[in-house]
C-alpha cells in the first residue's frame, strides 16, 4: 500500500463513502447487460473493477475450486480514497466475476489497507461455524487486524472488534500470512520502517495470537512484502524468495522463524515502471493453490478510462532457475491462457530484412510467440510491430537490440544463439516475456481500437535475421458476452455501445449513470458530418449533466458534446476545451429539449423552444464522427434522440 505518492496524483477526489452495516455487503455497481466492459482501453482479458479505483491485489487465495482475488478499491470514485476491499472470483485464473465488497469502512473497523488471506483448513483458529472452512484475512495500518468469513467469502466479520493482533514499531502495513508446513506454524511478514526499511516476522499456532520471531532489514525492501518457496531448477532443493512492492527480490533460506540470504543487492523480476504511478507494482502470490504452484498477480496503475482506474496484471507462474550469473526468478503467463486462445496462424523459417506484415491478421487482443536465430544475424534491430496501419505506422514496437542485447530496453542475452519473445496484447496492456520468462516487462499501452489499426508485423533493420518460428493467436474476451445495444425512441442506427458508466433502457430512451466527477458515454453505430441532432435531456441529480455527443471518434479522443448542467448552464465542449456556455436555471429531474445544428465548422445549439441559438460557434477540431449520448457526474436520462 502506498500513501504519499497518490495523494499528489489524485488531488481533490471526493471522499469515499462510509458503509452502513444494514447495507453490507455493498454492491455499488448498477446492473447492465449492454456491452459491459467494452470501453476503449478496457482490458479484455485483464481484470479491472467494473467501476471505480483499484490498486494493490490483496489476499489472493484458492478455496474449493474457486480462485479469490481481493483488492484495494474505491468503488465511489476514480482516485485513491478511503479504502474498501473489492472482491472477484474465477474458476480458472482467467475469467473473473466481480463480487460484492468484502471489507467496508464503517462496517469493518480500522484502516482497510493491503493485506493477505488464508484458508484455515485445520480450523486452528477455532472460528469455524458451519460447513465452510474459515477464510481469514489480515489488514490494517500501524497494526494488523483480523477479519474472517465462515460462508466461503460471501461476508466477513471483524475478530475481537478490530483489536490489533500485531503492532510493529514505527510505520507498518501490508501483512502477508502463510502456512509453513515444516514447522506446522502460521507465519506473518509485515513491512515496517523501524530503523529503516525491513520486515518483521511473526509466528502463530492459531492465526490469532502472534509471537515476534525476527526482523530482516534491507534498504531496498519497501512495502507489500511477499515470501514464498520455489524449487530450484525444478528439483528437490527449495529456496525462498522475498520481494517487495517494486518487484525487487532476493533469494535465500527460511527456517520458519527467520529469513537469511547471501545476496548483497536485489534483482528485479519485472522490468516495467515499478512505482505507484507506473505500469506494475505491489505483486502478491496466491495462497493454497493445487500442486503447490506459485502464481503471482500485480497491480498495473497506468490503465484508466471514463469509469475505472487500474487493472490487475495477467497471472504469472514463477520458477527459479540457475544461470551463469546466479539464481533468478522467471515469470510466464499461467498455462490457463490456453483456454482463451482463438484463431491462430503460424510462420516458420523466414529471413527478415524489413517489415513483414503477418498475412490475414487483424488483431484486437492477441498473443504472439516468436523465436529468432541471432547466431548469423546482421540486423542491428529486430522484433514485432503491434497494431500496424496501412501507412506503415504502428502503436508499439517490441524491439531487440542485437548489440546491446536488450528486449524492449531491458537486458536479455541470447540463449544458445536464440532470442524468444512472447507478447500479450490487450486494449490497455502489453506484457512481454523473453527467453521463457527470463525477462518480464509489464506495460500499460493505449492501443487504437480503429479497425484499420489491427495489423501485426515482424521487422528487421540494418541487415537480416532468421525468424525460426512465429505463432499468433487471438485472445478472446473473458468478460460476459457483449451484446449489441439499442436506444429506444431514437432513429439513429446501432449497434449502440456503452463507453463507461452504466446504461439502462426506457421505453423511449436511455438512463445513464456516471461516477462522481466522471463521464459515461453511449455511442451509436452511425456517423455524420452535417446534421440536426436533438433530444430531450434530463439530469436526474444535483450536480449532474445530460448531453448529446456528436462527431465522436470510436475511442472518444475527439468529439463534441452539448449538455444541460444542473450547475446552471448549457455547455458546448470538446476534450480539452469548453467552447461556450449559456447560463440558465437547470432543475434536477426536469427535461429540457436541446437541438444541435452542425454545418461544416459552424455549430449552433438551441435550447427549449427558442428560435435563436443560445450557442453559435465556429470550430475546426473535428469534422465528423459518431453520434452518442453522455451523462456526467451522476445520473441522467436522454429521450427521443433523433438526427435529420
């Protein structure tokens, strides 16, 4: 859990709401069945909250065939604020379904910051009350509190009214708890700054009473610690890995009470920007997985849209392997990814000396695995071009620098004369793995959704390189199926689709809900340049606005929007600019007729039954695009939206 950094990144965010025990467990996400999770840059196989803010993964665990992911969450805004524990479940680590809030301020005492969870299969805690094993989670700041579930994580209650079971000296947070089989003891690892960065290690027989065992201090070791065993080179020798939020780690030994290592400096297991404003942070491994697998999931801070902020990385399985330079952690996507592979193509034994488009590929979300023979290569650089266009441009290049021996700017030496690169491409995420996990690089990239921007190419510059093999697969959407939306009462052709917020149908229109301070759009399938566009707009709550959107790009990077705002004005705006305001009283719950007449660069807005425009401007930013609806900062209704 980070503290100071995000207060600088998200100033002025509204306070999160305190919970009411009568409403627990809260599920503050209106139901929708029209294209949910289909917004621009929303990951299609990466988990993100339905709406609101997420950061650190918390308490990932496995129980009775279901994977549980809890996470730091503000469901009432797009920035970090009073933390809840969000909750999602999956049958396979890939398809996630969001569940009601697990831990809620006002219901569960204390600061509900990052922490861990375990399944108490042996009922060492004595908390079992029914057929389900207790699921015990640990949270808090400057002291650890315990909450537990006796109904399979549907609801949680506080243990001993939130009494802190551990209080390390100094600033402390982020407990990780696990079962140590050799000593048949529960172990807790908590970050604190007592005398500098480090972790305090505690042991317990019952998860409720803890004894201090030791401290491991290291300047690099800052927040969100994790400690877990990995077999060395797939054999019987087991070593222990200790990592922090930045994904720096050391390898050593753990005897049940103390961690030791001969390493004098840490390594990094992922080369992405490893800070709270970056592209990967605060990883945590799942507890209790079948087969003693060690699977890690992290927070990707750099992905956001009109209704959500942050996503989880694709789960990665960890291995430990010996190299000439020492023992290193390897990361690769979990094998369950095979279940979402769609259409595939393969290429082999090609000599690449320029850009070679992959014939027949038009990828939105996909996986590419390529192997190159560099032993006789003369190319100075080679790799993949992602989301290419007919004019030769592209959204991202994954390059191997042969002289510098770097992939995507991170060190990666060839193995036996070969370089293998594997990329997972989602709408807002790019994850790169080199040489079977020797390199891991998690990035957030806003890929274009335009149909003409979905090519993939292999390329080389400055010479030639042999492409040994390449496999391409579409990766299919893991959210519930998207349906083609409609807009009753409108003559505008569909399919309509939501881009943020939640939208429900009325007999003659749509009602949309946007997060506090955020926008919700509903885009049609029809475009226009010169037209008359009108409808009846009703902002339903104080502070809200309802609007007509037009000349919009598919990703809403460009558009015009004309709204009626309960702050007391009619406004014409586009991204980055307010073009004009007309001040007049706007009452929540009252419908107002708005008409837009667009002819070339001239845009006129008519209010009510007025014969003269209340706004008349000339603007050349956008000449044409999609028609849509918009709601800002609350709930609004738009009826009878028509174009002539």
